C-alpha cells in the first residue's frame, strides 16, 4: 500500500494535469476506538498490519503535499459492503453462505460493532472528496455514521433466509474494537448524506448476490 501510493505520488509531482490525489485509507487506522462516535481527530493506533500500512500511506500523502504542493483528500471508509465487492469482507461471506445454505459464524456473542457502509454511499463520498472545493487537503470519515452489531446483521439476514444456521467462534483478539464513526465533518464541509441503512443495503446486496450465484 505504502509503496504503491509513493509510486503514484512520484509521478504526480512531475505532471500538471492531476488536480487532486484522493487516498483510500481505512477506519482501521484508529485501532481500538477510545470513544464513539469516532471522529477524524481520534488517536491513530493501528492494531494490525493492514491498518498500519493504511496509516503509513496517509503520512506519505501528507508529506508529499507539504514538500511538492500536491493537493489531496484522504477518505476513511468502514466495513464497506454491496454489489461487486470481492474482498471477502464479513458481509459478503455472510450473505454468500446464507444463499448457499451454509452456516455463518459470529465472533463471540456477536456484539462486535461495525459501521457498515453501503457501496453507493462510499462511491458518493469519493466523488465529493475528488471534486468538492472543501475537500482540499482534508481527511474524512465516509461511512454510514451508525454502528451495528454482527448479531443485528445476522438477524436482518434471517428475514430472507429463515433457516439460516448461526454458529459462534472465539473473538479475534487482533481485530480492533470499533463502532460508530462521526461523519459530521463530511456532512458539514461536503454535504455528504448517506442514503442506506443496513436494512436497505442488505436487501439490495442479497438480490444482487442471489442473481449472480444462481446464474
């Protein structure tokens, strides 16, 4: 991640046609949330390698901006889900397993909380980060702004798959404890307004995956 970002920035510094570099970071840069909703000023203490490399990328972006005057915007998404996502995130695994009549596994009692964010809302946030004047040299949480538990996710799935089998496994101690993120900055500066709650997003995602898997 860091080397890729550096390579792109090395090219950008020598051309004049790139107006703004938008870096896709992650809410994983915060590590364990010390408070919720977690805003952009929350301490950055990544708990595992992915979050660490994402945060290192942010530092590189800001350094290139200071040294070479490159305009940037940093976006921190969280628990992205929706059609065409093939990164094997928990939402994709849960829904695919449900469609294939396989069990889903909750960590611990299922109380793990994530700010699930639908892909269309994320896409809109990135467009704003790219083109809005107020996004220049700023960092934004682009999420739903509402933490939901894995247990809630499973319960919504059962509306579509009443026979869904739910099993439990030990909590992954290396995964950070997260929750809701604050999107007030993005709302105020960019006019960002997420349109999807988890119920609406899961419905669209289930319909999409059913069609793809069954065909």
